[in-house]
């Protein structure tokens, strides 16, 4: 007498494993990418007087390149600055040595994440003295990377596609 065994679907184990990993494993590798978390003055903000200090806080440790921080006044000229880093290298204070004019200021940053070595660059703008539009000064955004939540959603969607494909193919074959 012949015994029939049900064929185990090839897609079930890898699909469930991928979905479980993407759901329950922390996103540490994706979180390794650094990004500008906050700044003072804020991106798109407005201040009454030219700031003496500009601070930038990054998500994780950031190592600036040789020209890692450039502060530009309304005419686009680079202002002389001193840069101070925190011991964690996540917070940088830029001391503006000479006061600039009223108008739109732009702060550019360039360097690498010390966590994963990826290039990080971007810029933000703010208005001094109530004149100008900071949004018009920075074209192309801040150069920010896809965050951990985006990677999680993308990965979970891919796992779901594998599962659904495995469920639909056998059902279509039975017809």
C-alpha cells in the first residue's frame, strides 16, 4: 500500500523566517547610518540676529572631512568659523568668528559616519533678521538617508511578497 505524503511548500520556512527576522530583530545595522538629527538655529528657521554659535547634532558619531562644515552668508561667501566637537562626536558647535549680514544663511556639512563609514553630506538654511526664504536657499534637501523604519517596512513587504507568492502558486496549480 502506497503512503501519500504532503509536499512541504519550499517557500513557507524561508518566508516565515524572513518575516520574523525583519519584525523582531533590532535595526542596528540600518541605524548605523548617521544623519543630522537637529540644529540650532533650526532648518528653515528664523533668528533676529546673526548667531555667534551654530550647533548640529547627528544621530551617531560623525567625522567631518577636511572642509566638513561651511557656513555661508547671504551672498554665498564662506564665513570664518571654529568647529568644536563633543566627546561623543555627535554634537558639533560652530563658532562664527565674524558676524554676517542679514539674509539667508546656509550651513553645509560633509564627512563620514564613524559607525559604518558611509559618506554623509547635506545642508540646511535659516534666515537672519527676518529677510529671505530659507527654503529657496537649499535645493535638493538635506541629503538624509533612508531611516531604519523605512528599511523595516521595505523588508517586511518583501517577506510578505514571498509568503503571498507561496500561497497563491499552489492554489493556482490545484485548479
